């Protein structure tokens, strides 16, 4: 018994002396945790969009929040936007307004309407079949601004729109800022060089001209909106555009001709 015990002890001692670094490693050293796998761009995009939406929920709809502005900038610079957003299929549909900044150049009517957070505001981008030259049916791009007041009443203001995919010859470049005797009545628009589309972001702009508006009451009768959009003297004033700076299936960020940011 003792001979066997001493022989075994000698072998263990010999193994430890030959391999000192392995004596207790397997018992005392914990396996290092694997580094976390990097998140895919898709997951990062969704998380950043959700962070923006949650931040907006804590913010007034008409506000100049630096936190919101920073998140907007991160999405705009992310490279995750759908390319050529103004003509992408994903831009078609009804978009609910979550947030807009308080631009001094926006019209007082616009600021008042947007500030009424009790009302849901939408922008509906649609294609309508209309009769073209020669009797052919063509698709016309329409951008509708919708304010839902509840109780079956809403205001809908339609604008004829134009992109490279759905051009509208009537939509020539806007000339005037919109100020009347130096007073901001209908908003102050960028014009000239300041209004040029960014050549590095092709097909990001939707041009439009407001055409008609109506209050729809209980889907039974309509009351005309009291702005004569088709009056020749006002036609230039009711032209505008939005530059889409970020677009995904769920979120759209755009900047208007009066310097306002919309989410």
C-alpha cells in the first residue's frame, strides 16, 4: 500500500515540476467571456428611430429641442436612408406628423395649427389617375395636408406635386419669398441660390403648389378653405417644396422651403 502511494505521489510531483504552468489552471482560471457581437445596421437603425420617437413623445410637437435635433442629425448622417427618397415607393402613403420645430419663417397659420397638439395632422402622398393630353390616363402626384379635428370633421388641403418620376410642367421655380410689405403672412420661403436642391442628394425633393382646400364635415358636405390658391396673383406664393433627408419604412424626416423640419 505504501509503495503504491509513494509511487503515485512521485508521478504527480514529476508532472507538476515538468508542467508548472498547468498545475491549477484548469481549476482556478475562468474562461474569458466572448466579446458582444456587433449589432447589425438594421438593428441600430430601428433602435435610433425608436429613441427619436420616444424623445419626441416627451417633447411638445412645436418645439426647438436640441435633443431631438441631435437624433435627427444622427439619422440623416447615418447612411441608412432609402436612396432617392422622393421617388421611392415607400414615400407613397399617409404620414402622421410627430414633431416640427418652431421656425420663425413658417406662416403664423401653420404654427398655430401645428401647435394644437390635440389634433392629429397627416400628410398623404398619393397617385391619382387623371385625363392627360390625347385622352390618355396619366398618374398625378398629390400631396394632401390633413388636420383631423374629431367629431367627423377635418381640413384637407391638396397640392399638385412634381418629382423627376412624376413631373408637372406648371411647377416652375418659385420667385418671391412670400412676404407682403415685409410682413410674414403666409410664411417666408427660401428662393434663388438658397433654394437650390443639393446635387449630392438626387431625387430627394418634392415640389408642390397648393391647389384647393376644403373642410369636410361628417363626410356629408364640404366648406371651401378661405384661401384662393388658384388666384394668379397668389400662385407663386403657394408654391413650395420638401427635401426628404431621411426615409425608412416607418419614419420620414423632411425640411420645407420655409426652413421647417418635419418628423
